[in-house]
C-alpha cells in the first residue's frame, strides 16, 4: 500500500499557536553564600554578576531580528521570591502571549498563581509544575521604534 502523498497544489499554511514559550528568560537559584557563589561563577565560567544579574543576549532562530536576553542570577538563600516552591531554583520562560498561554494552562488544570506583575520591561505570571516547582512566565514588552 502506498503512503498518501501531500497535495502539492495547495500551499502549506503555517498555523502558529499563540501562548507558547520562545526561550529561557532567566535562570535563578539560591545560595547560602551568594557572594562566594557569584565569585565562583565569575572566576570559573565568566558569569560576572555585580548585583543585577548576568545578561546573556540571543536572537530567535526563526526571526533573527528579534533579540532577547536570558538573565542568570544568584539569590540569597533567604529569598521568598521562589515561595511557596520548595526548590532552590526557578526558571523564567519568555512567552509570546501571556493571556493565551494562561487561558490554555487553566483549561489544562495547571496550578496558576493569582499574582501578576506588570513592569516597564514586561508582564509576569507564575505557574507550578506537577512537583510544585514555581515557574516564572515573562512576556517582554515590544521594542519601541
């Protein structure tokens, strides 16, 4: 039996679902000795965090004109920013459409934090994975011309 061949008379239509992850916006973790940890990463891996995090720039594969940044930073062990997650880390994902993603996740039964944050550099929301790890979602504001 022959496999069905695609109909070449019709152009392929690229349907793109809104509310998807574009990349990693940040990697955050706790340390009991934040300064020593920053020094170690600076000395051995060149990640020099002077207090605002290390900014690692990158471009989208499918649209190289779109620039993004991944923030890497060490939080003090006492931070409450990751609460109520028991994990000593948190990943921040860049999303293309916060509302569409949160609507879909709600329908799928994902635990969503009621807190939202709007900053000059984007919108934030938080969800929890099946182990209770807090995940930060970030929709950057469009670049101004």
